[in-house]
């Protein structure tokens, strides 16, 4: 997993880059669709990019349509084609259902930090970004994701007690 560990500043720049690319695809208030994405436009980010399908609405549920090659090291296996419950332990799957549900309902991007303790790596966290996609420009049917793995020590402020 060490090959995927990056600095928080680099992760933030990658998030900004992907967000700017996604925003450039919007058509006014309409959301971009999967067909609008050109992998060449985000080539540098592809190893940790994912596409997540909304597979049901009641209740909301998801399947990972595509997971970048570097995500194999994060999850310890291929996650393409798997549902959340096949990838995560129940508490982590619930976390992702709630976060992805927010993206679907609000039709807005979301970002956060998720610790990898569920994977036995509590010293690592994912700085994540999730961006809504909609085939019809309105109803979110897919989510574009980006994950950057950072070490817990890297997230510390550097401020030391006197």
C-alpha cells in the first residue's frame, strides 16, 4: 500500500484538479454525464479514480463500476463490479451509503476523510472526493470518485506542545 501514500497538499491539489475538470463539463445547472468524461482529460489521476453506479433508489445502493489500478493496493483486491457490502465491513459500508446518498440527494460534490482502520491500517486515511454524474443532467445515476491515501503522521499539524 505504500506506493499509494501521498502528501495531503498533493491530494488537495488532485481534488481541485478533478473538481475543476468536472465543473468544466457542467452545462449551466445541469450535471455532467458519464459520456462527457474523457479519460485523457484526467490521465494523471486515473489510478485512483472510480465510477460508482447508483443501482437502486429505494433504498439507495451502489456498485463500483470501475476502480483505478492503484485502488487494488488500498483494498487488497479488485473491487470493480462489487457492491458496497462486498467491499466493506458493515460500518464502513454504512458510512459510504450515507456519504454517497448525500451526493445523490443533494446533487452536489462531497469530500471528506475516511480512516482505513476497517482494513487493518488505522495509520492511513483516504482523502476522498465524490462528484455527481447524471445521464439526463438531473437525476444522479453515477458518481465519479477520487481517493488519495495519506499517512496519519502526515495529517498532523506540526504544532508541538511547549
